[in-house]
C-alpha cells in the first residue's frame, strides 16, 4: 500500500518584512485515501524533501517560534510552519503539529551524518549519528523509508542493536490498552498512594483477598498501572537504600589573584559577631574582594577582636583602611 506520493512543490519562507524568498522544495502530499495514517512514532527519511518537518513534539526539545515562516504549497493544500525545535545530534527542524509525518530530509541529514545502504544485506538506510548510534530506516512499499521509534528491542536477540529509540513515553504505553483499562489503571495508582504505597506484592494481596470492601480496583488494574506508569516514584524514594557517601577531597586554598589585590588595595572590612549554642564567633567580610572569614573568639573585647582581625589581614595579604562593626556590640 502506497502511503505517499511525490509532486513538484515549492516551500517559501516569509520574512518579517513580507518579502518572500524561495529557499527549498518540499515534496510530500497525501493520497486521496484518507483512512491511511502514518504513526506518530515513525520518522521518515525522504529523498525528495529539502526541509525537515516534525509533528510529534516528544522528539523535540526547546520548541520555539522562528523569526521566519515556511509556507508549503502542495497539491494537497497549503501549510504554514512558524515553530522550530531541536533534535539531539541533528539540530533545528521545523515543527508543525498538522504535518503529515515526522520527516527527515535526506539532503540535510547527509550533511551532518554518514548514511550507508547495502541492498545485498537489507533494504534499509542506516544513518550513523555523531554519538555512535545508528538509526535504521526500513523500506516500506518500495517508496518509503521509515524508522519506528516505538519499536521494542528484542531482549533475547544476539544481533547487534542498531535501532535508536528517541523516547519512551507513557502515551506510547497507553496506546496498547483500551480506554476502560487505562481508567482502571489510574484508579489503581490513586488507591496505591492513598493506602501508603505498600509493595507491589502486598498491594495485589490486599485486592486479591478483598481486604478493602467494595473496591472497584482489581489485581489486573494494578499490573496494568505498573506497565503503563512504571514503579511509583514516591515508593522508590522511601524504600531505596542510601548508597555509600562520596569521599570529601582535601581542601586546597587558592590565593587571591594578584590583579584583584592590585586594583582593590583600599578595602573596607565589615565585622560582626554571631553565636552558635552560646559560643561567640567572629565573622568578617571584605568589600569588593568578598573574602569571608569566621573564627571562634573567647570574648568581645576590643583587643581580642583587633588581634583576630590582624590575623585575617595576614591571610588576605592586605592592609585594611576602614573597619565597620555592628553597633549592637558596643565596641
């Protein structure tokens, strides 16, 4: 079954000054058969397209408004795209939720990635991404090359994994179940949180032995909730054991750079005293340099504070011109 056909069309970018400039050609139109839909998890690699357009926002990051618009004229109508998004290892592409499919332009992809094809092995195009992964675009209907991002990797396969999955979302998991079963999974997850997030085995036993009267949630609902949403985050935070703490590295003090001391020789030192469980500590901070010191003191006598202040001056290799101390200390 042929999903797409190519026709000679042009894409016009309209700038803010209302001047149109022909920049590329876009060649996808849909056949009259409206019942044929391309899955949103498919990514097409089109040799006829000269621009890349995506319809699924889950593949994109940093979706934003573009400074220009792309107006596409085809025999299926006109489409205007004004948003762009970024794809990892590829760069910016146009984003339009009304687009026919997620489309990579072969002309743009080959400028960033190496593309290989060996028809003696398989009718597929392999795009070698910059991070080392390989995206395989399989031939469909002799006219289309697609990559199914939602395809699951076979766990028992001995072959090298070359498929690349863009994202694994809850929406894809929900697509495997009807609406009524999804609603049951939502009720199971809500009940699971209300009763204090027990273990999955305990939760299933509570429902199996009917320990909650007139409960509409079944054991199958709890299993579907686990398949759709995965383990509950709150339960993992409570029950996950703490790992070994990291080693604290030895502190190596860094000298104040010479150019800072040269241009900020006239420094004002601000001082204060604070208490921790009744024990006084002398706190200083120098303006401009923002060098902070803290030291315990025996008392608040002037001689004691000046002696400690002199030691701080030796640490900073500076002579202070002005001193400021909070008035509440009466010094």
